[in-house]
């Protein structure tokens, strides 16, 4: 398996071109709604205020996350909508995507923990990045999830 070269791009919704926005939303819908067979409101009203971290190879979207700023001084930043293009799975892009997303949160929101809602079967994956389970398992869109938190270093 060869390493894939990528660029990291972080920007607000208004900074994305219409084509970039279309590619990101299409990938999220293809994976979360179609592939995972979840009829849920993908367009949930949070994208306009979020930052969108994308891994790109030229103009091709490889993967993306949505980063939401902390709401208050004690609140965590939030990483969500973690998705890798089906065309680029098996290339360890999920690991690169999470590492870049964590680095962006630490750079943009220093002094804040980072939270996420994980599909339960990915608990060990997120734990490898320092996230700890902070909730019981619950169903979200008929998929088992857990809340996880990456605390600040002691």
C-alpha cells in the first residue's frame, strides 16, 4: 500500500466554492445516507457555523470532517461528519484525517478538550488518538454510538 499525497484545507462554508461544497455534501450523503442506509437530516443546520477540514489530492476530495468551535470557555471543540471517500479506503486516510483534525482543533481552540460522537465499532480507532468513552452506548439513526472526549493533557 503506497502513501497518498494530500493537502489539508480548512475553511468555513462561505469560503468553499459551489463545486467544493457539492463534492463534500455528495460524499457525506453517499456514505452516511446511502451506504449506511440511514435516512436522517444530513443538512442539519450546523455546517454554516462550522469549519470544514478536507484532505485533497489536487481537486479531488479524499476525506473530510466538520469542526465546531467550543460554545463556551469550558466546552470542548467538536469533530463530526468524519468521512473518507469510498474510492480511497484502505489507504489509512482515516488516521491522517483524525490527526489533521485534532491538530486543527489544538491550533484553533487551544485550551479546549475535543469531543465526538463515535459509531461504537470505531471506539478503539478513536481511543488510539486519546479519546475516552464518556457515555453509555445509544442509538443515533439506528446505529450504536458512544460519546468520546479527548481531554487536555495534564
